[in-house]
């Protein structure tokens, strides 16, 4: 049914000279001056101009290939990025040169939203149009469903919370609050993300995160015997000040916890697949500094990364999709109140900012 898997990610700079060109790719069409991009890039320069995301994607590629081989799944795995090498069009050229014509796509974004789903599909459509213009074969591409509530994504994060709790001093551990962190997006984009059961035509982005947070909080309670307060909080806001974005920000939340007398907190980056720049800077640097200023003990849970359980989950999603395409009955694993997501994004799902074609789903 399928002859290759494409790992599709955001991309990131791998040296100081890459930072501004990378940011130019990310912000293309917005008219942001180069000097402003240098200022924005200061987070990357703090880490030598290198984003961890590419190295982490290489680790995930290795984990996927090992898992597929171990379980007899003969499916080559390729990697392409939206904003940096290896660029998506280049990867699709290589895949078609290798003879692949029906490709499954795994994005490094687990949740529904314009930037986390629709924009990846638009980039796929753009890359396929490039191949067509060059006279190359144009493969069929099908995106795997959202995996925010798949056991192979949730359970590694639960274990990561338990590990983070163990890092806290014993006298504050049982009173620690859980702050489930994800990327803030404009409230208008959050309201139109979807659809999801019980949320009409939108609201999927927040609903899916709340589902994941509740599942993890319940599992941590069962493991520790402590019912901990928790909240979904946001980070990495980048929009104009007059446009409403999802709140509260993680740093504001830490201030609230300190004012309320919370003894400690664990930051849980459920919105991110790996420890890339927005985790390393916004949580490990900025939020950690805020906690130190407040005298609030904090620990940060690890992301899923290349955990073998996540690699196994991807294999299960591949086999699930193959069975569905064949019309076979198949178990669709999902934890929490929300069921397994759709295979094909319906029309109007996470609407575009401007009319643009999008692959791997309805327009």
C-alpha cells in the first residue's frame, strides 16, 4: 500500500551563519527586517547558533529504522524540513528518484492547529507542485493521524514526569504542581482548530492538550498516590501585542504559584516531540531563571524524543493506516476522553490564513 515514510519537521540552524537565513525562511513574506531577525535569533546564538532539533530528528530517524527492521516492516524512512536542510522539495525529489510513489508522512507535531497541521500540508502541496513543474513523478502523500493521545506518545511523558519529580527535594516533592506546557497560538487559530468530538467545528488544539494533560496527571497520581494540582500553560508567544494569544504564559504561571505558596513545580512540555530550541530556551533558560528569581524549586520533564515506545507507536500508526486503506478492521489506540483522530483532514479544518492548496487531506 505504501512504499516509504517521510519524517517531516520544522528544521533549524546548525551554526551561527545559518541563524538569520533560517529565520528568513520561517518569516518569508512578512517583511521583517534583517536586523530584527538578528535580534530574534539571540536565543540561537546563546547555544552557538545550533538548534537541537536536527540532531534529535536524526536520532528519531535511527530509532524508527531500527524499530521497523526489528519488526519486519520493510519501509524506507526519509527526512525533510520546512525551513532548513534537508529541505522538503529536495527530499521528495530523492524519494521519487528512488522509485517511491505512495508516501506516508509523519509530522513532528502531535496536535491539530494551522501551524501544527495545515501549514505542513500546504508545504507538501508546494513541494509536489515543484516536482510537477520539473516534470518529475508526483507521488501520493498521506499524513498519519494526530498522535497526541497515543499510548506510545503519552506513556514516555508520564515516566518523564516521575523522573522530574524525583529530582525535586523530598520535602517539597509531594506538594509539587504540574505545569503542562505547549506553544501559544492566536486564540482565533485555537478556536478554529479542529474538528474534535464534543467541540463542534473548532477548539481541538486546547481540547487535545487538556486530554493529554489529564491522562498524564491521572497516571502520575496512580504511580505516586498524590493528587497534584495541574494547569495547561503556554510559552513561545511571537505575535503582535494587540492580537490575543493563548494564556497564561509559563513565567506568569510560576509567579502565580509562588504567590499562592506552592512548594515546587514540574514543567511538562507536552506540546513538543523533542527538546528543541523552544524547550531549551523558553523553559530551561527563561522559565528556570524566573523560578530561581522567585525561589521556587522546579524540575523539567523530558520530551518523548526518540523513545523506543514512540518509534513503536509510529509503526503502529503506519500499520493502522494500511489496514484502514484495505478496509480491514483495526484497533485505533487512544487514551483519554477523546478518540483517535481522523486520517484525512476534512474541508475547513484549521482554515488557512489565505487560500492555498494543501496536500494529504481535503482543501
